[in-house]
C-alpha cells in the first residue's frame, strides 16, 4: 500500500504519454511509487502527500468527507457563500492529499452552486475544468492500470456534464444539450452492463433518480424548442414518478431537489401560458426554507400584485431579495430586481422600474448571463416605449432580437419580434413594416396554442399570449384598411373546432383503473379518466388549410409559410377546405362570421359574389352593451340566481316593448348596414335568402332571427329609448330570410347513419332525482291527450320508431334511456335523433364537458363526476366513444344546448354531434323555461314538435324558420306568454351540410 492509495498494478517502466509528460502526482509518477517497486527514486518527483503518514492521510481524508457533506447541505439550502467557503476548504485538503478525485468532486459541485446562483461564467469555468482534468486523469489511470480510480471520478464528470447541458440550453444550443444528454445515457447504460462490483451502487442509479434528472433536462430542451405541450406532459409524468420514490432512504434529498426542479419548470410553463401557477410555487415555498423558499416567494408575490396588492407584493419581493443577497445568490437577486421592475412598470412607475431593471442587468452582466441580458433589453425597451424614447426603444428591441436569433430558441425569437412590433405600433411609424413583423408572430403564437394537450392550458395560452398578439394584429389591419386579411383572419379563427383523441369503452362495464398509455388504435380505459378534466385525451386541432373562393387562394398562405420558416412551425400539406358560401336551390346564401380579438370583428360574403370582401370592426363597448341587454333578457340563470327568478326576469324583459327594444339594440350594435341592404335586395326577388351565422364566444347567445332591421344609422351615441328613431317599422331578419348557425369549417365529419326509423329520447328519468327537483321532468305530466303524445302517436301511425313502443306515451320519462341504450339505438339505421331533457356544463368552461342528462346511473363509465346516483353523458364521452355515427339530423332540446360557440373552445355536445355525422342539429342558445311558466298551452311540447317536424321535412332550416315566423306573428298580434320569444327565439338549426369535410 501507498499512503491512502492502492498501489499501481504495473511498475512505471513505460514512457509517459504526452499529456502526462513532466507531471508528478501522488500514487502515479512520484518517488513513493518508485520506492514501492524498488526503483531508483532520483528521477521521480516528490509531492507533499508523499511525506504524510498513513494516520495523517486518513485524518485529512475524513475531514474532506465531512467538509463535502457540509458543503452539499449549504448548497441544498441555497447558501452560495457558505457553500463556496466549504468547497474552498475541500480543495485545500485535496491539494494536501494530492487527490484529483476530491478536487474534481469539489469543482463539479461548485459548478452546480455557481449555476444555481446565476453565476454562469464561473459555472462554465468549473465544469470545463473538471472535464479537462478528467481527460488527463483518465490517461494516467490507463497508463498505470489503476482502473479502480476511474470509478472515483466518474460521478464528477457526470455532474459537470449536466451543468454544461443547462448552460447549452441557456444559450439556445439545444443540439449540443441533446448530444450531452445522450452521452450521459450511453455511459449510464455502459455502467449498468458492466460486471457486478465494477462500479459503486450510486453510479448505477438503482432507483432511476438520475434518469429522472435527465428527463427534466429533456424537458428544458423541449421548452427551449417551443414544445410546451410535450414538456408539460413530460413534467406531469416525472412528478408522478418522483412521488413514488419520495420515501426511499438514501435518495430522499435528491428526490426532493428533483421535485423542486420539476415543479418550478411546470409553474413557469403555466405562467408563460397565462395559467394560474400559484399552486406549484406555493408548494415549493412551503417545502423549503431560507434562500430556497425566498426564490419561490418571489413567484407567489408576483401573483399577489396581479390580484391588486402591489405594496404587499413589493414588500415580499424586497424581503426575499435581501435573503437571496445574503446567501450570495446573485442570479436570483437579479431575478428579484427584474420582478420588481416588471410590477412597477405594470403599474406605471416607469423611472423606479428602470432602476430595478438596470440593477438586474448589472448582475447578469457580471455573471455572463446572456438570457438575462436579453430580458434586460426587453424590459428597457418597454420602459423607453412608455416614456416615448423611441430611438432607445428601437435599439433595445434590436439587441433583444439579435440575442434571441443567436440563441436559436424559437419562442424567444417570437417574443422578441412581438416586442419589436408592439414598440413600433405604439410609435405609429411605418405601419406596413410593423405588419411584416406582427402577422407571422400572431399566426405562430396561435399555432403554439394547439401544441397543448390540456384545454385549460390552451385557453390560458390564448388569453395570455396569442390573444394579445391577435388583438394587436386586428387593430393594425383595421388601421391599414386590409379588409381581405381581416376577413381571412376571421375565417381562420372560425375554422377551429376539430378534436382528436383515443376512443373509450362505453359498454357499461367499469374497467379496472389503468394509467398506462393506450397503444395505437386501442380504446382508453374510461376509469383512467375519472372526473379529471385535464386528463381527457382530447386535443384541439389547428385550423385546416383554407381556400378563399373557387378562383382565389388565401392571402394568408404566404404569411403562414413565413411564420413556419421563422418560428419552426410544422405544416403538413393537405387539401384546402372551402370557406365561401354556395347558393342552394337557386336562392342567395350569405355567410356571417364573428371573431373576438380585443374588439369584435365580422366578415360576410354572399354566394352571388364570393370574392368580394366585407369586413367590419365592432367596438368592444358596443358588444358589451349588447351582451348586457341580452343577459338581462335571457332566461339563462345568472350566478346565484334561481331558475324561477331567471324565468321571471326574462318574461319581464320580453314584454312587447322590451322585446322590440332588445331586437333593435342588438341589431344596431351587431349588424352591418351593407349586409342589411343586401339581405333586403335578395329577399325582394321573391325567395328568402339563407343567412348562416357563426358567432364569436361573446355573441353565442344572440337570437339572430329576432334582430330588427334598421332603416338608418345614428350619427351619435344613443341614450336608452332613442333607438326607435333608426327604424320605420318592425321588420326582423326572420321576416326576410331563413337563419341558421354555421359549423366551424375545421370539423371533420364522418358519414351519418343510414336512413331508418327516428329515435326519441324524451325527458329521461334521472337516477336519484325527483320529478320536481333541479334535474326533474322538463315536460311535466303527460297523458294520451297531451299535444306531444298525440304527435308521437301520429309518428307511430306513419311507421316504426325507436325505442320500439306501441304508444307515444311510452317514449317519455323512461328509466332505460342511458348511454348504453343510445349506443345500441345508433348502431341501427336512423333518420333522426330527438332528445329533449336537461343539458348542462358539468365541469369547467370547456366544451368537452357539456353534457346530456340521460338515465345513466353513477356506476356507468364516463368522464364526468357523478351527481349523486347519476353520471352525466358529456361531449367528451360522445367524442371518445365508439358512438361515432349520429343520424344526419339531430335535435338537442335543452338548456343552452347550442352554447358551444360561447365556450373557451367551441366543442360541446352540439359540435360533437356534427363530428359524429349530423348535418343539421336543432338546439337552443339559452336556457328553456318549462311549460309551467306559461299560463296556458304547452310551449315546450310545441317546440319539440316543431323541431321534430322540421327535421323530418325536406328543408329543416326553412321549416323551423316558418314556425318561428308564425310565432312572431302571433306575438305581434298580442299573443300570451305561451308564444313569447322567451320560449321559441332561442331555438335554431346548426346547418353543417356543406361546411365540414
């Protein structure tokens, strides 16, 4: 034995390799090695460690181990100053012992400490020094045959390598990061394949914690490449795996650190997309103390400021910054100053904000933090724009764009370009040049939205990122008079609506819980979905390629190609979907589409001249006023309002005078004069034109047929009650046109079921619900003399219906009308499906969770949480199940069954039926009162009869509009509540016959 080291296996009788020439190291090319082999020591070097006794050597080695443990604890507590001091002592001991393995361990850990503190320059120097020393040390190990020594330095190489991975990601060099990660995985596989005992257990990753750290690094690469959806999915999987390792001794601290990394990354993804990330950061703050908690306290404080507590947020950030500064975490201090500056700027305190940004920049510059300096340029550009220092703002945006381009991070390039466009737009100079920047940015930002699997994440991204870009773009296009591009942007916005996902089993047997991913083509076990909306395997598809008209492609096509080139978008070539109106049966057809983008924008076209562009902005205040009028009149209950109170309020608003005022106010605010002129001209030919409307979310509850037609426009803002001066009579859209809703062009519709008997699901009995309860009967007591039962008996006299019955009364209030019966009925030929019952949004605000309330017990599988003994049947259940062939014509008579267009994503039961094959769907845009609200008659039965009759006829849209015209005439003639528009004006047809693929 040499002092503290195993002897070399071979005497040093060979020439030293070039990289070792002239070197002298304890245990390798020193005099004690010569003495060990009985060689003349004269030609060998002498190092201090050669003079140590074995006891002295052991004592220093024990101290080194203790100091390393202390340093690691300080590092975990984010005490950079203390950690630096401890690792400094460890390096002194390493030099006294001449132990390269200890020196490399200290340097690699120091690289981690420096990186965590934001000191990127020293982090790189430490990591690169480790790798350089590693190469030389390996040469010595091979020369002298001491392969056991390799195991002592292998871990330091891996730690340093991971620091370089993170630095590569910071610099945007994701290709290099991937290369380094692949190298780590290859070496890990080599170690695991070695003979037992060749490597210590900690290098073999027996529990998979090291691999989870590599997966977190994979996530950071995905984020840098803009793959936020894949990153979010991977983080959820990583956190689940870490939770299973949390109780294993020996790796508990490592797992806690990895969980903190994963939660922080997920929180930042959520915040980047506009989601609430407080839960992740609060968990992190609660689980840590000292400087570690301070970093996460800053994230939480930012949310406090957004909620209105600016003084409290500033106080919390300053306190956290002081703790971080005391710990020597200069990078985190810079982040804190940047956060302070951002909040101050947001609240208009520009000079104070600038001071904080400059302070952050000084630290980033000292640390060599390129990404931080890019953030500084972005921040200072915003300050300059707020103070109208345009030249300085342009200089900062130019540097930010150059830095983003050098980083290669697509999302950073997008953000920098959006900043530049925002500054130039605010300056108001060279608006065409602003368009060249902004249009590709807005298209790319919208494309990124569809990369998220979660509906909540997509909605948050639209709210926080793509929405603001789109709003700025539409304002710019309006200023430039680019009517064609405005219209095409509206077309593109309105084309979204198709979903994709795995299928699920609705056979009625609850599968065993399984969280494994389904293989291609397999159905997903429904129990794995439970009631967690975020886990639904539904993904919103981007809009398809579109074509403007038979003679003209979309002008947006070249801009989409430019966005794909600049920001790395994937565009698969596909057959373009038509967007233009086509005349039917010789009558002129109009298409009217709306899109919300800050303000609301509309475009309309006619089958007579599909290439002519008509587009108009509607001020957000006008839309807001229209929504206020509509909310007051609609029978849909407000939050906290009972159904009875909502119905009473609606009937009060729908007095003859109130209804006319509503119809006129909505028309003045929402209908363009040129469209009204053309509709009147088309109707004068003797054949009513067809008006197809695709509303924006803000206008989803508008009863379009009821709107009055102005004869002139006001030249000033009208006071309430003055709108009558714009009308010579009481002409409504229904008087001159047939009206229907229009399905999004992007929905891929399958072929409908073949023709057969009609299917009726009428007022299903809901398990656990009283007939008079919240989910009770919508039809009330029926008997053989009731209008609806007589209608059903007449249908039976014409031919068979499904379910098979001998009298109409047996079709209502059944207990077996659940999802199993629906699936069985739709396997057979079917001409139409008529549902009348309860429809509701059962969870969240996303379309995939609107539901029909069938007779389904809670024990049946489904994606909605049970309501007592009942489980609703959601649009997700329909879209993901094998119930994929709806009849061509469907009626969904229930509260706001046509509310899809008002949801964050327009895909509820209405459009799920279209995707499953329906070409015409009758539905309602607001809540329906039951017939009990009318003193006489049975208006609910009348509505169901009208819908069934229309769907059975040759022209469902025209037939339903004829019935509504009859109701309108009776209402004008002084009819009672049973003919009030409250009952019938919300009913409409979604006509999808020529508007889906």
